[in-house]
């Protein structure tokens, strides 16, 4: 599975120098013997792989008000041992939003490495950002144990001050793609 994940990460076209460094570091991490997946909550090992998925319809993005992170975030989840991140997206889309994932790109669009904040702060999430086709007319169910609510935001109205620190860069890359 490491080879498949390595290949997936290698295909990402970096937006900027920060993403290029993150990609280089992530490829080295994947090629090592270090565990990639979270084995025990909240942070064992202290760095682990995440699959974010941003649900998009035109100029609108669906974000979740995440209870633990205390931020507006894309939906996503921890990659399980033996699981490909794309399969994580398929699983988490069903579990967290009760939707079938329809990918807008063949692989992840964006890659970040972030020190977490909120109630489980202090570990590092290596996040692959996938993009899914959304439908703002669809009534949205969501996992109320993880999210206060979900909301569609126009790309120009994303609450960047209370979101993932890389959200602005992601938006630039998404709308340039």
C-alpha cells in the first residue's frame, strides 16, 4: 500500500514552494519504515495520514464546524492501516455526510502538513486534499458526534480566520485548476 500512496503523492503538482517541500518530506516519510496511520487516539503515532475531501459545487464549498478542531474544515478522516486514502474518502463520505463520493480529479489536488489545534492539539496531520462533486440542493445529513453543523460557503466568504491554515492556498489552487 505504501507504494500506491507514494505514487498518489508523487503525482500532485505543487502550488508553491511550501507544497513542494511538503511533498518532498511526505514522500521521504512514506518511503521510510515509520507508521503512516493513526493506531491509537488521539495521536499515536504523533504524525499520521489524513484524507480531506472538499465538496464543491461551482463557487461554493461545503465545510463542517468540527467539534474537536474548533474550526470550519473540509470533511475527512484518518487513513486506516492497509487503506488507500481514496478509499478513506469513500468511507468517510458515507459515514460523515451520508453521500456517495464523486471525485472531480483523479487524485488529491493538494497536500499539507499541519500541527493540529483544538481539543486534540499537538500532533501532525499529513493531509491529502481530494475534491468531490457537490449538490447544494441536496439535504445534508451529517455526523453530529463530530460536527456542530455543516454549511455551504461561497469561495469568497470562507471563514479563513477560523479554518485550516492552508485553506486560502487550497482555494487558489482549486480555482486555478
